[in-house]
């Protein structure tokens, strides 16, 4: 996957085109983020069907940094609560590491995301890290 492919990936993500997104994934694809793990395409679809019912997610590109066996992307994601995503709902679904997002609230978060590719250039593993800027004062 190169930077141009990654832009198509972001477009598919923002359009909620899960079928297109899955064309970028290997069959043994794994997503790790915010204290939870999603393994495989069916689990990916199930997670985002749940999450996007509660929260609209829009990704903005900041940077693409290729490396050996994969790349790191710098993105900003805006999370907008469509209905209350509470700690209880998250725990019930097994995603208790995630942050709550109340209905009507928008949260902007900067991420550094490590993408590991398989030998065919498909995404095999995604691991996100949140950038928390220093507080001045």
C-alpha cells in the first residue's frame, strides 16, 4: 500500500464503505486500539456496525510515513455522538477501553497509526496510538 492507496482507504472509511475497506485487509487482519482487539473481517464489520450506530467518525489525513513492512499514518479523527455511547454500553459489548461519546458532542483526536502489511501489500495489523499534546500553563 502506498500513500495514494491510503487516501482511497480514508475515502472508503469516511463513506462507511466497509466492503471497499475490506479489500485493503488480509484475511487474518487484526485491529488493536483503545484497549480492545478485533480479529478478522467479520469482527471488523460487527464492531463498526455497532460503533457507527453511536458515533460518526471522520478521518482527516495529516501524513504518511512508509517503513519496512508497513507504514505509519498521522490522522485526525472527529468523533460525533449520534446517540449516547456510555461506559455501560461499551462494557456490555467488550469495548470498555474506549472513551464514552455523548450524543451531540464532537471530539477531535490526533492519532499515529501503525499499519503492518503482509507480503502482498494488504493490511494485516492496525495499532493506533493517541497523540496527547502537552498542557501549557
